[in-house]
């Protein structure tokens, strides 16, 4: 079954800011239920509206989010379709994800398939930020010395992640020394 066009195209508007045009869905046009939604639920609603194709995300999913207040009382809950535009991973969760993708590629190859087809579905940014130990402090070269030790201690891990950054589509690996996940803005 092929995806249909988005039934919420009529909500698509554009705005010019500093000479650049941006498109957005005017969610307030969905009616008064929108005004009563908590901000976090509005994020889910925007995702459903933006991705509604009547295949993976249905108009019913949009209505389920709009009916959030009533659906809280439904026993067993109501499933909501959610397609994130991007996933940010820090190294604690991201490194195992890269290992899993590599293992899936090996399995697909062993089964005679094309391992290059194994990639994250949506863009994923992996920020390597939790491997620094402080061995040197209170000297002008402390940062450089600590980073050198970090690279020495984690050489194999960093080589593997560098391979992952080159091997997988839709994956950006932010190298160590670039900041922590809470600071990264792209």
C-alpha cells in the first residue's frame, strides 16, 4: 500500500524571517482542543500532523492526540504514532546502538543480503562526551594532557566509532572534546 499525500496540507503555512522562508503547520487551526493541550503533547501532535500519510501515521493518530484528555482514561492507553525528526544519543546509549547496527550488518551479509541497507531510519547524532577522567588539573596544559590520555585509553572505541560515522547513513558522531550532549546545537 502506498502512502497518500498529507491530509493536513491545508494547515501548511509559511513565514519569512530575515529574508528566509520557513514552512510550518498551523496547529491552532485544528480547533479549541489544541489550546488545552500541554506543550509536550503539542510536540506529539505536530509530529503526527507533519508525518500524516494515512499509511504509517493516520488521521486517527492525530485525532487521538487531540483527544488526549479523554484518552488518558482509556484502560490500556491509546497508542500514538511518533516519528522523531532526529535522535540525540550520548555515548552510554549510542555506542551500543552502533554495535547493534554493525552486528545487524554482519547478520544481513551472512544471510546474503546487502549490509549497506542497514542504517538508522531517522537522523541520529551520537555525542561522545562521558569518557574523560581528570588526571591533570590546575595547569595550563591540563585539558590537552587529559584529552591525550582519553584518546589513548579509548583508542579502539574511538576507532570503531569513527568507522561507524563513515559506514552508516543518517548517523553523525560528534567527537570527544567537542562539548557535552547538553551543549550540542546543530
